[in-house]
C-alpha cells in the first residue's frame, strides 16, 4: 500500500490563479502587485493572516476600497476529471490518496461547496491554513505521513511547483512535477 499526496491548485483543480485579475481590477501593475503579495503569501497559507487583513493592507498600500472577497470573486477553477479517475484507480487497488494543498479559507471553503465530489474521491484532505504549515517546509509532508502512518519510501507526491517537488524529494518521497500532462502522470502512477 502506498500513500499518494496530490496538490490541489493546478493539479486537481486547474486555473486557480487570481492575482492578475485582482491587480487588473484596480489598475495596479501586476509585477508590483505580485511582489507585494509574495510578502504575505506564507502567513495567508499558514493560516496566521486572514484574507480580510490582506485586503486592509491593499487598501492602505494602494489607496483603494475593497468591498468584496477578491480571492473568492476571481477563483473559478476547473476540475481535472482525468486525474480524478486516476485517483479512483489508485484507491481501488488499495492505495491511499489525499490532497495536500497550500491554500486559505476563501479557496478551501469554495472548493468544498463548488466541488462537493472531491472529498468522495480522496481518503483525506489536508489544507495548509488548517495545519499551520505550508509547502515547501518539510514538516508539511512529515505531518501528513505521520497522520497516514506512511514512510517516505512508500509516499508519492504530485505538485506543479519545482520548489515543493525538491523539498519533498529531499525527504525521500517519490515526486512528479505536474505541468498539465495527464498522460505522463498516468505513467508515473503506474496505472
């Protein structure tokens, strides 16, 4: 039996990016906006900063008024149904499949409402803002492996970010960098 940890954004759900549309709404240079957001990404993903606090920062930084949940407004991903079928095959052969995602409340809560079928396909869901640990901190995978009673040599990780792949590999986890190729993923999963 193996443990498979799937990232949510741009793996299970495709098209999750919101920052460009947020910047465009207020006429803020995207590059400048992205650099500023990077300073707050980890506290948001670790669950120590609420999106509302980031919006207050945006208001002060750019002199704008925010009356809506922008992270939710511009979050409209598409379910990777082919990957879901692979997850079902893994579970049918007795493996454990979980989601291990860097996320925060607006996206996580929306996912649970809009994609109610996702929990049916996975054994468990692990969200960074609830764990208070985000990738690429090694404790992220250590936490999940401990919860799932798995060792690194029986764990597989699928993510779209190279830095997360490298951190997981340093623990001895077998990894696949998902760049949109479901066929290559199927081969990695040995289906």
